[in-house]
């Protein structure tokens, strides 16, 4: 079913000193493409006009839409932080060893990691991309469980 309202688009013209947006509709007349101008948008930057043009094309996500927020990358923080807090509350880190050594932090990370993530101890060395567990224990970079924890 054809709509009685023309489909509008924004045409951006840049041949002047400032860009101008033309709100137009296109139609065919005797085999030729013709345009009808419905309004002009002046006084905006080219970036702002392109954003409006994207909205006309339906490429802008409305505010409040479920698609408006997309996580592109991130790491788990809550379970690891809660697990470490629960382990430190009774003094488990001090029970392992009285000083705050790197291997003590590794051992604590292994204990909490086994509780939070089901899997083997060597598999915990690969959760650094998804979890902040090792970072919360003060360890940065790639973790090798044999070298860092068992040496």
C-alpha cells in the first residue's frame, strides 16, 4: 500500500561556505527522477547535518531503546571483588603467609578463582580477559599459574 505522504530524506550540499541540509522527497515524472524541496536546515555543522541525515535513514537508535546500549568489551568485577572480600574477612591472606608477597596474592586468587569460576587452576590463567580477578590481587599481564603461583 502506497503512503500518501512522500518519503523524506536529507540532502547535504557543501558547495557554499557553510553546509546546508535540504529536506527533500524524490519521485519519478515521465521517467526522470525529480525532487521536491520541503525545507532547509542552516547554521549547523557538517557533523550535525550528517547525524540528522542518519536519523532520516533510520540509522539512529532512539534513546531508551534496548539497542541503544551495547557492551563492546568489559570484564567481570563483582564476583571476584566479593570473593576476595569474603576471603580476606577472616584473614585468609594472613593465614597463607604473614607478608603480602606476590605468591600469596596468587594463592588467594587461585582459591577465589576456584570458587567463582568452575574449572582447573591452569584455566584460571586465561580468565584475565573476562575477569578482574588477577588485577584485584595486584597481578598484571599474562598469568602463568605454574610460574607465578607454584614456583
